[in-house]
C-alpha cells in the first residue's frame, strides 16, 4: 500500500489506515477517498470534514508507512 498518491490538484493524497480500511487525504484541496470504512463514517466526514482531521490527531487513523 502506498503512503501517498497523486491528487488531481497537483499535490499529494496522504494515506492513513484504520482498523478496517484506509483513507487518503489531500491537505491542499481537501479531497479524500477511502475504502473499507463504515459508510456512516464517510457520511459524517462529508458533513464535517474536520472530524477526519480530529480522528487522525486522536490516532484512530495511523499514517501509512512505505516498507523499504
């Protein structure tokens, strides 16, 4: 799994993994995408995007590290 992906805005989507899925976030344009996450979580983050940042800050999502 990659630690970051290219974003449509030209910046990077940074990867984070949770217990059951993962999410990529662009800190420049605010875009994000994920897979394997509970649908309610995606709905909540669309309503309040700061919730996602709070969950990263609290350690619910951990940064994806590329294995070398």
